[in-house]
C-alpha cells in the first residue's frame, strides 16, 4: 500500500486504501460505501451533488463531525467515521 | 470576535471561469485582488481539477494567466456573510478550516456559479443517486465507474459530456433520458448550424456512448433499492419501463447561486441577479458575473468576468466585449427555451416522498396554502444544512413557492469560527 500513489485511511475503525488525490467521498464510494450518514428519520444517505452544496455526504473526519467528504482530499492516517460508527 | 483580517481593492467570490477571468482582468489593471473559493483549486465546477488529466485548453489558458498574475487565492474557503455600509465599505466574512477571515474590499465581484436543479421523485434520496454534474464532479474527484450500470436522466446539454466521460471510463451506460420533447431537441440541434464547432463537439460526445440510446421526451418516474439504488422506472408518457442500475444520475438543469447577492440586497429577478452592461448590480461596488446573472455557460461567464474585473478596477469596458456578452446571452436564451421543463416533472413526488432531504419533510407534511416561510416555521423545510439550496428549487417546482429571504450565515458555520475558540463546535 505504500507505493507512493496510495494512502491509508482508518474508516469506521478499519484500514482502507485510497488513491492519493481523491476526495474522501470518492475513496468511500470506491470501497463500496453507499451510506455515509443517517438522516434525521434514519434513512441511509450518500453523496449527491459532488460539489459541497447538498451536505448529504457528511462524515466525521479526525473527530470533527459534519464534514463534507466531497470537499476534502484523503490524507495518510486520516480517521473517517460514517453513520455506521457514529453513535453521537 | 477575533479573526484574521485582510484588505484588498477587489474581492472575488468564486474561482470558476467568471471569477478567474474577473480576477485576471482586475489584477491586470493593477488592483490588489483576493479570490475566495470553496474548492481545492481555481476552476470551479466546469474547470474542476480532475485526477484523470489536465483541463481543456480554454481552461488551461485562463488558469495559466491566473497563476502568472500571482493572485492571492484562498482555497477551501466558504463565504458566510457580506455586508455593505457607508462607513467601512464592503466586508466579506469567510471561514477556512474553522478559522474566520474578515476581508475589507472596495469592490466585490460575485462569481458564485450555479448548482444543479433536483426535483423530488420516489427514491430520489437513495444512496448512489447522484446529480448529473454531481456524477461528473465525483468522477473527477476519483470515483471509479468501471463496469457500473448507469442510467442518466435529466435535461440539458450537460447530459452529453457526462454520458461521454462515464462511458469512456468504462461504465455500462444503460440509458440517457432527456425530458425535453424530440421536437425541441431537434429544433435546438438545428439552431446550432451557425456554430459548427459546437455541432462537432456534440457529435464527438455522442459518439463516445454510441451504443447507448439517447431517448428524448423521456423522464424518470421512480427509483427503488434497498440501501442503494437498484432499479429505475422511466417513462415517455405512454410507455413505462424499468431498468436495473447501480448508479442513477438525475438533475434538471442549473439554478443560479444568488444567496450572497440577496444577502447584500442586490436586485434579483426570477432567480437571477440584475446587472447593467458593466456587470454592476443594484448595490454600489458590487458586481456579478457568470451563472448568477442567468445560466449562460462557460463562454458567457468568461466574458462577463472580464467585464466585471475591468469595471470593478475602475477601467472602461471595451464596447466589443459588451457586444460579445450580449450575443452569448441570446444564445443561452435559445438553450433555455429548448430544455424547458415539462409539467409532468412537478407531480412526480407522492405524498410520502421527501421534499426536504435535510429535515426529512414529506410532501404530505406541507399545506399548499402556505408560503415557503410558513413551511419553514411549521415543518423546518429549508432549515437544514443546505439552507434551502436543494429543496428551494424542489419546493418552487412542486408547490410553486419562491425562496424565503436570506440571512447570514448563508453557510453552516462552526461556532468556533465566530468566537475563535477551537473547543467550541
């Protein structure tokens, strides 16, 4: 995984490899995530607009909640928590 | 409140084609320019940096000029308030990674672009239902579409480049559905005979997905899936069919981003910022260029940006540039008429369909006699993090409600950005 073109994230507590330069949203979709957050009535939601407008792709990044995953680029060691791990 | 402060002659909000051209022409006139942009680099959506390769040549030309001018650009920066008063002039409040920025400027150019129009239908909130430009943005950001079964359903010329790039990236494109009638699409295509370059471009894009049907007069009815979208029902009004898919891309044209203009009190008519021939708005010192003045496309955005940049810098605007902007706006009007939305799209939502996806408000929760303001007060529709950017257009289409007034902050802001205490959230 350390061939220079990839980084490792910790997603919901598990290591996940992603291409450098991709956004967190792209990395999650490429690893098969469809549900990023849980809506106020408990529905599964994931990215829609891809450009920071809809706020549907919110995840917790390095402990900070409600981060738009489509606006953040992956960084080595970044901790990402989706609704699956979100107990708050 | 403490915040980092800066001042400049011209503040440009947005670094898409209009903002880039505006910044370049204001800087060339010797003005100190600061550009604030939510993105990761200049380019906005249409020139969005892609992990798959360099942007098109027109973009490279402008981005190179932007870089050569050493313009101060603040990336990943969200503007949440702009104020105008006689004493201190124009003040822009923004935040970058939780830190507040206060910017004083003699002139402000609003180059805030547009977003996609999303209309509610049963299943529109399922994961893997993206916008059309949304899918393009996600693709450029690294999403792999290889072997995914994709249905594209929406309206407007944007369907073509998105279908082409997903097909080239190995997606199994099942259908491209354009809601406009075959007659209007044909009429529009005929109107392009005067623009052979555009015709050639369209043909090249179409050839990239030649195996897939491009169905006009066809629109989405519903989508279903457990956990994510699995099938979609499409209709042409007489025949209905269901297709299996892994990804559904749906959007119905673009909506100008006019929130900051409205916040400043600029005159906005039919959702578009009113400007004069120099791109000046009704508020002194505030200019607007590109999509917020009416969806006109990238060429119009560049020319309007150049004009706004010159005018904001106090330079005279060449008549040829003004004439060019007028011509491009006329072309845009033709396009708008060709892809006008059919009435059936207003009634796709069922009583149980969500209309506000931030607050999970269903169509049956809304009273047709309310205004958008009442709906907000009674149901919280439009009060979520998107601040009505998604449901605003949906409610306008389904209920006939116009957007409620705008108040700061126009973006959700962490409390820490206001009080400069990193422990506050």
